C-alpha cells in the first residue's frame, strides 16, 4: 500500500533529466494573438542561442538522458541563421531532433529542415489565417503551398510531419476538419492541441490541478540564454533552475537548491503562480506521446 501517493520514491529522479526543448530563437517574426510571449518577459532577452553554447551542452553530456529534442520554446526557430549547424551538433549526441514552426520561412531554411526527424507546422486556421498570423506577409495558400513542397521531401527522407491547430476558440474542430481536407493527398498527421495559457488571457481562474506534475523529476527545457526551466509552460523568468553557460545540467539537477525546492513544493501542493495557473500537468508525457504517435510511425 502506498501511504503517501503524492511523494515519489527517491530513485525516481534520474541523475540527468530529459531535455524536452532546446530553444534556438526567442525572437519571432509574427505577433499571434494567442501567443504567451507577452506574459513571460525575460531580463536576459537574448534573441538567438549561441552555437558555442549548443556545442558545450552536447560536449558536457547534458543530452545523455534525452531521446527526442525539439529546437523551440518561445520563438520561431527558423529565424536562426545557423540552424543547420545546430541540428548537426544536436544530432551528434544521438538524439532525434525536431521543431515547431509557423511555416512562413520554409524556403529560407530548406536545407536545414531536410536534416530534421520531425516537424510541426502550426497553421491553426484556414479561414482566419491572416487574422491569427498577425505581422506576416504570406497568405494561407502561400504557406500551405510551401508545406506541400516540403511534404514531398519529407516522404522521401522519412521525416515525420504534423500540422497543428491550437484550440483557440470553439471553431477549432471545423478548422482541423478543413485542414484534413486541404492536405488529404499527403501522408501527414493533422492534430489539435489545447490552448495551454487560457488563464493568462481571461480574468477567471481554472481550478488548480491536484495531479502531481512529473516534470520536476523527469524533464527540463533550456532557453536560448542558457536558463534551465522546468517545462515549456514556464518559458520566462518565473522559475529558473540554473544556467548552462556556467553550469552543467548535472549540477543544476543535483546540486542546485532550486530543483529540490520545486519538487518539495509540488509534493505539498505549494504551487508558485505559474504552476498554480497550469492545467497541463506533466508536459513530458505529451512529449513522449508525440514521439510515439508521430515519429515512430514513420519507422
């Protein structure tokens, strides 16, 4: 019998966590209305990751517990001029590499995209594309045409591709249906995902989940300024576990008091504001499910 179901056994936490996301760009070329960037400012707003930091992360073994790393978190990864080199460096660690993009810059990063194992194109709408992708210069048909061109390459190179709809409003189901029809000739997975930041956009608060979040024991995300954060739902300065410019991930995970405090707080439901507003417990499980559903089917 488990006497304390909210307290995990000590050996549960691995010596080094899985790296869920390695952010290559904090900057973005669009200003979409559902984007959470406005709620998560950073004191260090480094726009692009330093390639030397990526090399350091790989060389010091920070990815040795990772199997699938996405080069994203809070910005548009195709903005990084050295994206192709970064993909090569991360792949040298023996991990599967993917990213999520708004798809407006496909042609400028064509060679880099061909090196990936997985890509998400976040389109979100057929009928109101320009209303959502604010600041962009391309229409839905232009972006969709570039995606179709890439899908032909992806089929040849066994690159798994998802096209994503964020459930922004009640019409998301029809948008997903129309995307399925639009891309019906291609071997591509069309999926929808919840809007993870609803409590930030509205005055009401959703009930705090009583489910134990596994991320403080299993996974982290790394911002392009080197900050280690517990997950993609906290991409700002709300919770910083350490920084890989001056530490190894092992040190952040085993020596720093911040991760120990975060685990203690979660075990005792003493949630910090960003966690109290979160109803997407354990993003690491979503990441794992994404890998098995979208990537493994390719192989």
